[in-house]
C-alpha cells in the first residue's frame, strides 16, 4: 500500500509557462524568445524564495528539449520522454546543481569538462545552478570563460535569492530576470483553485490570511495551506488559520488599538493579558499593530489617500478605524509607528517577551495621551514679538539734466561711467526719465550699464535711447571746458602764460 504523500508545493508546481503564476513579464519574454529563436546561452533568475526560479528553469529546459516539435517550443507537451524525465529530475542532459554543496573550483571544473561533450538524448545540455551566490570566488572565476562562450549545445541557467553576492562579471554574461513577489489577489485565486482540486473548504477570510502571510511566496503560502488542511481536516476557516499563525483576530487588534488610544492603562494591560493567555504570539501581535497603524494612517482623512476598499479589514472594521481617526491626529499615529518599529529589535532580544510587551503598551499609552507640538505651543505663554528695527532706506537720487547725471556719477565714484559719459556722449534730449544720445565711441555696454545704475539709484524706470547720427552737440566735458574758457578770471590767468591751454575742469 502506497502511503506516501506529496505536499501541495510539489504537487502543484508549475509545469509549463502557462501555469507559472505572477510572472507575466518573464513568461512573455521567454516565450517570445523561444518562438523567434533568440535563445541566450546563459540566464540568471533572481527573486525571493518561492516565486518560481527553479520551476522556470525546469520549464525552460523542457521547452528546449521537448520532442513534440522539431525544435525548441514555448509550449512543451509535458508527456514526452524528455519532458517527463526533466520534471522528475532524471534527465541525463539536464543537470540541477546545488551550489551550496558544490562550492569549490574542483566541482566547477568537473561540470565544465562534461559540458564539452554533446547531449545524449536532448538538443541542449542544460546546467541549472541553484543558489549560485554560494559558489566560491575561484569557482566563479573558473566559470567565467565557459559562461561567456559556451559550446553551442550548452545553456546555463543560474538561480539566486541574493543577487548582490553574484560578481558583476557573471551578471554581465547572463540575461537577468527578476521574479517579483506574487500579488495577494493572484495567490488567493491560486489557493482557492487548489482547495477546489483537493476538495477542501477554504473560507475567503482564511484565504486572505494565508495569502498575506505568504508575503509574495507561492511555496510559503502552499506550505501554510498544507498545514492548515492537516490541522482542520479539510475545513479551513479564519479562526483555525489565526490559531495556526498565532495571530490575534483583526477585530481584536482594532479593539486593542482603540483601548490604547483611549488612555486607559489598566484596560490596555488587562487586554494584553487576555490576548497573551489566549495563546497569541506577541511578536505577531506587534506586527499586526504595525499593520493597523499603517492602514489607519493611510485612511486618515487629513491625507485624503482615496478609496480604502483594498484595506485588509472588513467593512465594519474599516468603519471603526474611521471613527477612531476622527479623534486621533496624524502626528500621534506617526509617533506610535516610530515606537512600534523601535520595539521590533527589543522584542527579538528580550528574554521575557511579555514583560517587554507590557512596557511597550505603557509607552504607547503615554504617547497617545501626549499633546501635539502645535497644542503645546498654543497653550504656552508667548511674549508678543518685538517689531523689527526700522532700517533707514537710502535717499533716492533726483536727476533731471545731463550735468546732474555727471555730478551724480562722480559723487558715487562710478569713475568709468563718469569718464565715458563726459567724454563720448552727446545728449540730444534729457526730459524726465528719458535720455536720447549719440555715442562717439559706440560702446554697446554703456547703455545697459547706465540704465541699471539709474534705475537702482533713482527708483524709477529709465528709457535711454541711442541715436545713430550725431547732432553736433557738445559732451558734458566739452560744455564745462567751454564755460571755463569764457570765464574772465580764467582768461586773465591764461594771458600770463604763453601757450597755456585748459586740459580739464575740476569741481573740487
């Protein structure tokens, strides 16, 4: 009598691309590559445990060696001799190597020596190296050259959960595929289908718990489902899964958090004792509390984060969370989250988790009762702010003529502008804040510099317009020189010196 039992994770292992769940991008890429004949010589699959890395490698080996077609096929039959042998792990040309137990360079040399010979029964020799990050540095180095240019009949498929430990020289020689965590909804559909195949009653709430506990891993979820079926005899409900996971019911967690936020220390500690006596794992309770705070924060009306129907609580529980959020600030939830996160390593290191958890509850009670910083500042007596000292503003210049402009430039020690203005600029019009001028030296930088200076010193917007033709006007410097020459006293002084001439006029 055959009494052997095949666990669900092995019994319902994906056997073709179509049954590989949650990895749509990977499936599409590989099937397209096979159909178009663009088969790489080396692949590396990475992702968390239980997402299908080894299963994908076996399916790819079947696709390459299936006898149902004349060449590689994206839909291996699963019934031919090669497909059945690969599925059973007995095909002579498909070698599955556990890198954890074949870490040395000698093991790798044996594999590479064998790779030189052509396949016996299949089209390709396929080497599946699981947990490849466990290989030694010398083994990786031995693999490098063959991995880059293997024989035409050899395909390498590497799998790892720790891609960072694989040397970049290996990664650069492979096509990399990252297998993602399988979504909760996809896992629920898969578990419901398996329960139907196994004639097991699986409630939707229990299915939800199992899918979330799986954390994106199909294998972990199926192991939990297997355990739940064994414990319940085929009637898996929410309570049985809660008991198996040693988790408190979400309704209990909502009650517990409401008690903590109420500020009643005695009631909160009594609730802690009750949950602990009922057999709940306090570490899992801490995880459930963090989950509650996370979703309560997401649902807080201040954030306006949108629809909350995807939140993993019943409609009644969501309504209760919304009621709690009316009396709890976002700052309080944020402080509680920080304390819960800091308590995770404390709980892991504690010799007595119950004592540690009691102290955590007391800490949370004080945080929940603590007023927010705005409230503290509002209640503080704050001295009225002193008026800012009045800084006297510099008096703005009033410039209404070319000579006044020259004087202002000289007084402000803008000697470059002053010198250029008095020597080269013929002012044809100076009215208000408008100046028209002819520039004898034609300097393009003079106009914007003068406008900036005038706007800054007078506080007005000036229009300084350059004309293209001289009107034979004197510059300010020439006007001052002519005025000096016409002065009688200057004329008398000049007559005393033979050949004297005026070269400049000083206003000092």
